[in-house]
């Protein structure tokens, strides 16, 4: 007798191979779903995208928060460059200082609209 247990040539049937393949693929899908759920629970509170500015078709500036640090990144076709790393408190203080007063912004828009309606204001607003 040979190692397969029967005296002749034993070949696995099509159904045995298909069943084994489906079992392996099913276990793979279940494992990936469990890992994905575990990854979302672990990383959801640690990393956030604060701001994205598009510079062109494949170029952008991103501001990411990782734990208590804020990173400014430049992304382009094949690469990534870290432009700045600062503490979250420093980023928030700088962002609050740079923000224009909301009433002045609304007032400016209303004045431009009134000037345009009156026939004046041919200049385009500054970006």
C-alpha cells in the first residue's frame, strides 16, 4: 500500500478542490473583516485630516493631526514632503489669529454685491 491509503492512484475530485478553495477564501474574508474593524477602532481617535488645499491636478497641501501634533504635508505625483510639524495648541492659536472676523467678511460680501448691482465694482475680489 502507498501513503494515500488505497492501492491505486488517488486524485482529489473537482468538488473536493472547489470546497477547499471556498473554505480558504471564506476564512480569508472573515479574517480581513475582523482586522478592518479592529483597525478602525484603534486609529479613529488618533488621526484626523484638518484641512486639504488643492494646488493642481495631482498636488495638494494637507494638514493632519496625529495625537497632539499637527503636520503640514505637500503631496504630489510620486511623493510626500513634510513641511512643518507643530503642537496642536500652537496650530490652533495661529489659526485663530489668522481667521478674519466673520462680521467683516459678511459685510464685505454685501458691499461688493451692492456695488455690482449699482454698476460699479468691476474688480474681482482678492482670493
